[in-house]
């Protein structure tokens, strides 16, 4: 047995984190203001500290040391010495065991205790009183890892953006109720790529699954006291380690296997990531990692009073990506998930925060510039949630080329139109045609607009047509939380009903909104379960509901209504794939004339007449035809016409520009088969939409 050394060898400042080389482990951790950092090692239970070593070297603000004969599986943490001077932004406290920001795995769960805080919680001057209690027993531990995985012949699908269809899902909620999966694997990475899941996604035309955060996250103390939990996971505890609850056997290779299976099926994997803040919260939050390592560097602090964090995120703190080492941590994390785990893209929570420099949001910020030139990260899909609560925090359409953005204006305008709001025809036309008013600059393309009706943050599609108000009582905040304006409509009854007329109206409205999403220029996104009627019982803020409210109920897919809706979505996806013009690579403005009276895009009213300026501003205009046309390889012209009737009346639509139309799909008649249309008109039911197609041969074109 090799005895433990008395001290660490110098080691190397690179790479950051704990790196096993076969003979020992190198430890390297950044802190610009610490005066000493101790490495603490623990027994396999994580309860007893078996060794403490001072990191002997400090190179380029990186503290480092080498522990000979250490092996993967070793549990460790750091204690950091330095000034406890909140008035200068420093909160060093060596009594607090800290996680390694680069740890690839964690052991144990955080156990809430006042010892986790660097100050005396009960003190009247909490930010000034130093707490000497040891936090080690309440803390999870960092784990030394050695990643081994054979990717074999794995190839990333690299689906072109214009062909992409995204499916947003929770890594646990997607399979927690999947009966076909083995019980121990339900709700874990091992079940994500179950054959039933993959078969279903392929049938729905999905090309990429977007997973809510899988990084290790903290359970909020207040939620636990209420018997709730941080289900969504937007409260990061580690940017490199996976959430332990999603590891059925405790091995990250479960995720890698899932990624391989998705890739083999032609599906990409996108991660929702949270780099705008950490779980340590405001200056009154616990000391778990970054705060104790170098609070004044990792976080943005108020210039006039550095004891306080800048709170542009609404969570208490904001990471300081203007500092090179903090930016390095974020990009190192992204590359780790892209290279070591095969991930195909990232969706950035509160992406506007990541683009903030001291002078405000900047599309040429260090973060954006770094990603856009990085040889790895510039080649994956990048999606931003383009807002935060900071000054000038709404930045939809202002991100740099290469980024797609969640388009909440698309979501709200489409909802408002189908809800029945007046004066929406022009706004709807902009969203249908790719939101060029927001994105058409700097060579951006329509795919930059991620078009969705529902996401994790809000009501499900089923609830949008079943509830006019939010019903968040289960969250324990007297229904005060969540958005109050959902642009929803219950069609005659609040909540579930057996009234056949209301049920039929709701189904028709859902199908109309789904047709709108799939027929719009841009990147369609579905929320898991919307394609077969998943409900959250009216809850539009289910972040704390780790239960049947949030989990996907796969049994709905076996019921008549759910099966019919899923079949309808499958047909929509097939039509979208079949007609390239539906997912055009460029914006269409009606400037290209393909044949007399036929442009790349044209707009008509229900009479089949071009819409005049007066018609566009008519607040009662509830009908619209969007006609698109494109040359085919044989020299002919493919034409599609999207007929929209948002009124309460059945309307006959005049069909412009071609003589031989055929119906492709009709939201009022989900089982209608593709067939020729007799005559020059097509009747669209109230609150419904239909898609028609025609072809002009080369001899006539």
C-alpha cells in the first residue's frame, strides 16, 4: 500500500480541474485573489476528511499541485484562504468546503444547513459577520474521473438548419411514465433513447431533441420546505458534472450511449444550458464553489458597492463573462459536452445576459465572438433565449449571425390570432414569412427564428385551448407566480369538459396552430407531449412540479384523440419535408416573379384578391392566403397556398394563380386525404387552416 505524501508536487496549471495521468492526479483551480488554497481529500463515504494539502504553486492566477498515486474515484474539495471583506467583494472563508468548478462528477447530495453560508445567517448584519462552522458534511464532493467511451463509427447528423425540427423535452419527464422502459431506467439518461422514443420522434418528423438542463443543479431550500423541488434544473451547481438523479447507474456513459443511438437514428441532441448565473444566488446565498473561490471575479458586482451582486438574471447573481477566466470556464464546459459527450448544439438560457459587457448588451461581446470563431463551437447549433431582466434586456433579433433565437413574438402573435384578437393579420403575415422584420440582416436566414406555440415555460398546447387563466395553485404561491397573460382561450368551459362541441373546437384550434407552426418559414419547435394532448392542468409555471403535472403521459398516445393528433402532426412534418419551398433557405418578399402574376410569395384575402394596404390595416380582417412558389428542377413551378380562417364563420376561399389545386391537409378535417379540388374555390371551416398545392409544368411556366 502506498502511503499518502506529506505535500503535493508542483504539478501544472493546465488543464484546469482534476486530471488523472495514470500515475497520479493534477489539480488546477483558478483564483485571482486567494492567498492560499487547500486540497481536501475524503474517504469513499465522503464524510471523513483523510488529507489536506496546500496547493504549492500559483501560475497565471491558477493554483495547482500534483498528488502522486491518486486514482479516479477520489473524492475531494477545496478550502480557500483570503480576505473576508464584503465591502470589496471578497468572501473567502476556509471553513467552507468548495466544489471544483471543473469537476466532471459529484458525489452525494447537498444537505441544507446554515453552515453552508459564509456569514452568520441569524446576524442582523449578515454580510459582515464571518461564520466559522465547517460545511463539509453538508456538501457534495467533487470526484476525480477518467472518461473512457468508444464512439465507434458514430457520426453527427449535421442536419441543415432549414431542415431542422426541434422537440423540447425534460430529461426525466420524457420517460418517467414510459411503461416500455425498465422501471429502474425510467426518468434517466438510459431511457432517453428507448426505441419507442426514437420511433415516435422519427414519426413526428423531429430532427433534434432539445433537453432541459442536465448539468448538476441545486434544490432550493424554500421549495424543499414546501415539499416541492427544482424540477426544471435552472439552478446550476456544476457546469461540467451531470445531474446525479439522471444517472441510473451513476455513469455518464449512459448519456453518451443515448447520444450514439440518437445519432444512429439521424437525430441531433441539443442541451439547454445555464451560464448566466449559478445556484449560489445573491450576496446572501450559500458559499458552495465560485463565491468562495473568487467572488469578485466570477460574479458581476455593483460598482458603487461591491458587497452586492448585479442581478440581471432575476436569480440573485450574474456570471462575469467579461473576465477571461470566467469566459474560459464557460467555453471549456461547452467544448466538453460537444466533444466528450457528442452533443450537437446548445440553447442558452437568458442568452442576452451572456452578451453583456460593462456598457450593456453587445452582439460583438467576448462571449459571442469566442463562440463564432471557435473551431468546435462554431460548428454546432447555437440557440439563444434573447432576453433577461437587466437594462435593455430584450434583444430578440440582435444576436450575431450563426445564432438562432427563441421567437416569443412568433409565439404570442400566433396565439393572439387564433385566440380571436383583432388587428392581427399583418403581424401574422410577418411571422408566417420568417419574421424578416426581426432577423433579416447581416446575412441571417429564416431558420434563425425558432417558431413555437408552447415551451416548458408556459402552458402546454392542450392547456392553451382549455384554460383562459393560469392555475398554479400547486406551486404554493396562491397562484401569483407565472405569466398572467397567456393569450389562451378555453372555447366555452374552464378546464376539462365532456361537451362535444367544446372538445371539437379545442381539437380544431390545436390543429390550426400546429399547421401554422409547420407551414411558417423558420425552425419549428414542439414541446414534448403537445403532439398527443399533454396537459399540466392549467399550470403555466411548472418549474417545481416533479410529478404527473409535468411528466409526459404516454398513455394519451393510445387514446383516440391523442392518436389522431399525433397522426396529424406526422402528416404535417411529411408535407414540410416534401415541399422545400415551405422551409425556404432565404426570405421571400414577392420581388421574384416566376410566371405572370406568380411571385415567390403573394398575399390574398379570402376572395383570392391581392390584399391592399387598406385591407392589411383592417382590424376585422381574419382571413388570409399566403401563396409561395418556387422553380422545380424540371423548369416547372411548385405552388403551395396556406388558407387561414380565423373568423367564427365558414368561408369559401377563392384560389388564385393555378387551375389544378389539390388539398394536402385541413385542420378541420384531420383525416382528409390528399385529393384534387374541383372548381376555383375551397371552403375553410371557422377557426381553421388548410394547405393546398399546385404544379405548373415547364411547358406552361
